[in-house]
């Protein structure tokens, strides 16, 4: 009798399983422009790259590259830098770029018969002077806290974008900061990680950025804090960057054109 009951129960459970197909709305792919020009302190800054990709349906795991585009950056000294695609990767490379603090740069991307443009200024950044750690931080008291200190320049508005990348299989932590209430003082970028133990390290990068990029990234990070995921996941609302489609304004791109001086600091927990 028990065997018959078990067989009936199994048949009942399998009979209750239905395949549900979710029909998500689709749209034409949009161009995504990841044009982050980083001038690392102590380097010439001549080697730069720009990544172009296309949006894809929600359940697609692969990000399709945007191939065969024309990508050019010009500056206010009439220098022109053409970025050439590396194979069919969607990554466009230039090895003779000339970075200049406070220089104005103009991006032009021609893709699929449409022209996209953006303008941005290369912003400077102060060097990280010291790093402090606290092994008993966080709400639980057993998280590792890292503070990266630097001196903010006085009598000017400054905006910062921090990246903390540990030697752990986790997503890098991103943060933004402005000197509105601490102008001219020593300030710090803050990072906390539960699994960052003795002997492990974190790469700290501080970027000088424009006010507009600060606002763009601040909104993106707020969305990801509220809804989970990361700044490169699908967002609850579209946040437009500074790139404009001159040919067809309604077909606006995603992404941003940013130029930053960057200071990098490698720190090992001890």
C-alpha cells in the first residue's frame, strides 16, 4: 500500500509542474560607449582604449561587441587620435594619445551610419598619501575597513571616483566623493570587506572626475544600492551619459566619455 501511495504522490508532484514562458518586452539594440580614458600617475598615458558594445535581451549571457566603428578623439590643440578595433572584439585602441590636465577632448563615434559625439575635460587628482586599516570594523566587528587618505586642493571644487579591487572573487567596490564640506582638507576613500584577511591585498584607484560624471555615477550607484546588482547590470531607469547621437537623437547611446588622472595604491592587510 505504501508503494502505491508513493507512486501516486510522485505522479501528482510531476503533474503539477508547468513550464512558464516569460515574454519580456524587446527593443532595438542600443550602442554602449565605455570611453574611460585613465592617465595613471607616473606613466605617459599614451596607451588608451575604448570599448563599444550593444545592449542585449535580458536573459542573454553574452554582450555583443559593436564592430567596424570609426572612433576618434580630438583635443583643443588640434591633435587627432584614431582608435583602431582589435580584431572583432569591440575594443578600440590608440597608442599615441596625449593626456593634458584640464585639456578639452572631443569624442566622435560613427557606427551603423550614425554619429555620436561627446565633450569632456581631463581632471587631475591628488596622490594617496597613506592607508589605514581596522580589522574590527563594520556592524559585526569582524570586517576589515580600509581608509585611503589624500589631500584635497583648496579653493576649488573637486570630484572623485574610487575603485577598490581586492584579491578576492568579488565585484570591485565603486564610490564617489565631492569636497563640498571638506575643501582643502585631508580626506579619505572608505572601503569595507568582510572576507579581506591578513596577507590579502586591495588595489585602490582614485580618479579625478568632472561634476557631471560624479552626478552620473552617483545616480547609478544609488540605483544599484537600492536594487542590488552592479552599475553594469540592467538598471530600473535609464541614466543617460554625456554622449549624444547627432544623426538620430531619439536613438541615444548608453555609457559615458570620461577622462581622469588616476592615482593607484596597492595595499596588503597586515
